[in-house]
C-alpha cells in the first residue's frame, strides 16, 4: 500500500531544509533514481535545484510522485498522466479519466466474479469441486453472463473503437 508522508521536517540527503535528494525521494517510494529522472525528462516532475545544481524535491514533488504511482496503478500511461498534469480543465480531465474509470469498474466486477467462484470452490465440501451443486450454480451463472455479454457485443453495430464493423466479404 502506498503511504504518503509529506511532513518533511529536516533535510534528507543534504541541501535545503524541507527538501529531499533524488536518492531520498526514490527510497521513500521504493523507486530507482533513474525512474525519477525519466519522469522529469517527460515533464512529469519539476524539481528545484540547489547551489550545486543537484535536484531537490519538496512536498509538492512527493504529492506528484504519489499521484503518478496511483494513476499508473490504475492503468494510465505516463503520456496520459503528463496530459492530465498539464491541464487544469475539468472537462479535459473528465474526458481522459472517464474511460479509465469504466475500465476499472469492469475489471473490478470481473475480479469479484472470479473471487465468488474461487470462494465457492473453497466452501464446497465435496471431494471433487466440479460435483458441488453450489459451485456448479456459480459456474453456470458465470457462463450465462459471458454468453449474454458476447451476444450484446455482436448485436452492437460498432466495434469497441467506435468504428462501424465491416461485414464478412465487405471492403473495410
């Protein structure tokens, strides 16, 4: 689990009070320093510099790193995260995040259905789980859901990308 502690009270790794060196920041999040340099090169991070030109990271940088990690965990790529961090426009943010939220909801529902099936197998007292009536019921429900999803997908005249689906033998 990611924990964010921005209450920096002293200089870690030398430099300005309340700032972190690249090594200290990387260690705090369990990252390699080259990851932070890459994110900086992509425009995701904008650390300050000390008199010697060394990167110094403050509380806002910690928040940005935590945000990047959470968004990556949610499935967003670095380019998308860069676009999000560069815009203050609510409509743009919604346009980018809405499909990701829908995908996450779908993945959560699939994981929940899988967990129910696994728990059904764990709770079954039959020697052969495939003979367990409760497990068979859960399996039948899952198969019925998949068949219904496929029928719905086939009846939709548009592909997942939103382009009309070409019929067999028809030019694309």
